[in-house]
C-alpha cells in the first residue's frame, strides 16, 4: 500500500514507521513482523508492505486494507492515530498485490531429476541381471541342488 502524506521524511522516525506498521498489521489481522513501512521523499511516500501468511488469502488482506485505509481521509486518520501527529494524505492509497515467487523450486532442474531416475532404473536392472546370472547360471537354467552322500 502506498500513499502520499504531509510532512517531511524526517518526520517519520523509525518509531512512527513501526507504529504505522503495527496499525496496518492490526487492521489486516497479521503479526506486526509481517508488515514493513518505509518513508521516501517525493512529498512523503509511505509504503507499507504486508507479507501475507500462507493460511490467509491475499484478497482478504486487500479487502481489509481497502476497508480501513482505502481513502485519503481514512488513511490520514489512521496515520494521525499511529504517529500522534496531524497527518494529511493527499490522495487515496494505492493497493498493489505482488504474487510471491513460487517456493516449489528447490534448485534441482528437471534434467537432473530425469537423469537420476533413469540412472537409478538402469542400475536396478543391472543388479537384477547379475542376480539372475548367479541364480540361473550361465546356461539360463536353474542350478540343481547337488548333495553328496558319504
């Protein structure tokens, strides 16, 4: 979520940015550790990023942000409450959803997986062939039990 707020970047101390993050986290029902707020120049550009836990839907977080912060007036009131300063937001906050990188990638390419699978299958066939040779003998017929009588 990004918004343009009154004041200077210096007005938004780490304590105030943490308080804004806490307010956002509370509004979207996530831990404060999952929200990061920064201030940048260009008036003051406040950006709050929410890392959505796997058990929550991003759309529900978006809806909560839109409901609680979605207009300049609501965002200004929230910032005023969070910082203790009178803050004016010049335009409605912009909400952006970024899909996380797929965590299915364990760094192993498909080629390596296929190669290992084929190699394992060939190795198993060689072991079976060796066992066949020792059990059946070179003639391909099962060896007869030989008993010696004394």
